[in-house]
């Protein structure tokens, strides 16, 4: 049996949406000559930061620990072996909120209560699936229209769809803001300004249409 004749084409689509969820990665780093002292100070400072953050987000968000480390620090020189200078303790948490209006306040509260690391802020959609489906649908329609245009130009008739293959659809998020910018903004103004921007959900689909 002869394989069917076909034309193949691709289509792309981008759906733009406003984010409705934010994730703020922040932490506390402490240093001391003794490991226990560095750890104890970090625990106290982190507890104070968490208490302040919980007052801000209330029941509208979530805070979870994403990393903890306690490590020795050394001073290196070419002529001598490494010399122990102290210990560094770091505790990192991720704050997730759906109320984007309080993101700036979260940053300010964290830094004022003892956080000295603001690692990143990222934005996303609580329901990405709806936007993904819309982007897929539009991409499939464009792919089929492109394939039908090719068939028409070749003087053949479309009789069916043989295959439709979607590619990955990354959600393009705004670039994270760096720690130094966030802390300087907090020091200069009452509330750190946060611009959420928009998210682009992109889809690409390739179709094969059977022709005669």
C-alpha cells in the first residue's frame, strides 16, 4: 500500500497574560568565629524575619524553607595553608503570594527585619493551563492554514489530517530583580516599587495534512 501524500507546515502563537502569583526568594546570612554562634544568630534573625513576614501575608500566602547551610570560611594565601577565619550560616525561604500588591511590602519588611539576601522575584499564573490551551489552539489553526495554503498553491486537495505535533510551550517570565537593586530601592523609598509586567505563553504546532 502506497503511503499517503501530504503537506507539512508549522504555526506559532503567543498569548499574553497578566501574572497573578509572585515568588520571592530571600534569606538571612550570619557570620561568627564559632559555628554554634553563627547558627544561633542565624536562627534568631530568621525567626524575626519570618514573624514579620507572616504578619504581612497573613493567610494569603505561603512561606517555606528552600535551603540551609553552615560552612567554615578560610583565608587563603600562596605561602601558607588555609586559615580558618569563622563560619557562615545561611537560611533561604521562598515566599509565595497571590496578592501582587504586597510584593514590595514583603521585600521592605524582610530587609528591615533582618534579611540580607533578596535573591529573586518571579511571576507566574495560578492557572497556566488555560493560557497554554489557548496558545496551542491558535498555533494549530495557523499551522493548518499554512499547510492548506501550500496545498492550494500546489494544486492538490486536502482530505484529512495525518498528524499534529505540539512543541514545548515555555512561559517567559520577567527577568528576576537583583538583590542590590531591591535593597537600595527599599532604603530610598517607603515601598519598594515592583513592576509585574506580562507573561508570554508561546506554542508551536506542526501538522501533516493528507492531500490528493
